[in-house]
């Protein structure tokens, strides 16, 4: 008979990538964790992991088992603690703009109502968010734009808009710019795989191309500082540049002919069990999951 302890060890190894780390996380010895995994694989009569160097990576059988194992463990936790009586303990993953400029206010407001709530928030690009959800490392993810994966349910959250910006004194700062004026400029852009980059490239398609290789930076703060230093133009979320626009450190370049709107989307694995804490926070954020 498969036991909850075996499923707990299996899920921990799937997320940590090693028996040692999984045993430390659960509070078992490495030998006990190894034995539990071996017993589970013997009962199921199949291997669940492939070894890549020192890491254990779930194979097809392990990937198939993980959603069911996580759901069982989450449901048992709700039964043991009493649904809704334990504080929320949430692991969230957000893309850079959302994680730095939008989600913190919602977390702070929720924490004021629920002081015992615990949050662990990771920040990365859209691809990182999707990968984390597929590995069940995160309970929910916030991204800019859309992610089309059959295992992820999508829920609209709010709309955002990008803006083209320049340093004060740039020939286009504060002016309306036509496609020909933007085509030859040097651009400072987010890396490939980010939602911001995808929205920008889709918006300019068929209107102008980039004649110069863009500077790619992995963070909004780095992009803003590069633009202030004269590295070129950028296109980032309006929510990220409000202080700099008010202080005059950055200026808009007006491009009303570009559609720079984008949805902010919440992603949840379709096989993820929504415990009371996660349901409560998503509802607080206005997400009808």
C-alpha cells in the first residue's frame, strides 16, 4: 500500500532534485528517504526518476504521478489542520513587472487582514513562472500577457500598458514619434522569453524593425538606469516608471499608433488542489479560480 510518507518524499524529491535536500526539508535521514522512495518504486513497479549527474529528474512516470501526489498531500493537510482554520502559506511566482510593481500591494493588504499569512514570492520571466507551476513548486503564477499550456488554467487579473521612454534631452523625449523615427534608434529591451519583450515585438511587427541590435537586460530597474544613462529607448510597463516620470528622470515618447496594452494573467496548474489559503488569496485579488 502506498503511504502518505512515501508520497511526501516523492513530491519533495521532485521539487528539490535530490534525496539529500528532500530528506532535509522533511526532517528525515537520507537513508530513510532513500528507502521510502525505493519502496514506492517497488510497489508501483516502475522507476520515477532519471539521474542527471547529482540531480534526480522525474521521468514520464514521475511526471504523471506528481499532480495526483500533490493533490492527495494538500487534501490531507486540509483535513488535518481544519480547512480555513490554518493561516495561508503560499508559494507564488510572478514575472518581474508584476512581482516588483503590482503584486506587493495586494500581498500587503491581505497580510493586514490576515497577519498570520505566510508568503514566499519568487520573481522571474514568464518562462520561469510556467516552469515552476508545471513542477508544482509554486501555487499560482502572475505573468504579463498569455501563456498557452494545456496543463495551466488561465484567469484574467487586470490590464497593463507599456510606454516608450527616453532620457530627458533625447531628440524624441516628450514628442510624438513616427515609425521611421524609432526604427534607427538603439533599444534597451527585456530578454527573450519575457512577457514585456513579446508584447513589444508583437506591437511593432509590420510597422518597423530594429535596425540595431538591442541591448538586453534582465530587470526593469536596470533598463531604467540604462535609459537614464543614454543607452537608448525602452518599452516597459507604465506602472514601473511613475516615480521617474514625476521626477523628470525619464520622459515619454508618444506612440499612439502602437497597441501596447497587455493583460496580466494568473496561472494555476489544472491539477493543483486549491486549499483554503490559496482560494482566499485569489478571491481577495479578484481572481475567479
